[in-house]
């Protein structure tokens, strides 16, 4: 399924780089793990519209690896996979 976010929104796939063990060697169950705050951008919207009616392009693009806030975005499922939809302003930075 193709998904195109609207406005200044982006579709992000969370990274699965969470550690399975603590520093002391204790295995952490899935329910106790924190969700990663890193992900890659899968799709981007066309950009926001300014007060004068001009479209402002987004600074991020598909494939960028980004950091975002712990409670940012809205979780959705598409074709059985979990994604986040968030505004570009919820992105803290791009990892290069």
C-alpha cells in the first residue's frame, strides 16, 4: 500500500536497535523495554502552507535517519507493520 502524508507530516519506521540485555546481563522483556527514539523516514508530505499561501518544503527526505521525542507522533499499522506519523517539527534532528 502506498501512503502519502499530508502537509508537513512524515511517516517514520522505528529502529529495532533496542538492547536485549541490561549492562548487568539481565534479559529485558518486551513489555519493559523503552521504545526507540530513532527511526528512518519512509514517506514525506508536500510541505506546510505559510500564511501567504506558499508551500514550504520539508527539510527532511525519505531515507533520513532521525531522532524524535519519546511521546512524538501517532502510532499506526499499515500492511501489518507499525509506523509513526508526526509533524516535521516533532523531529529533533537528522543523523548523518
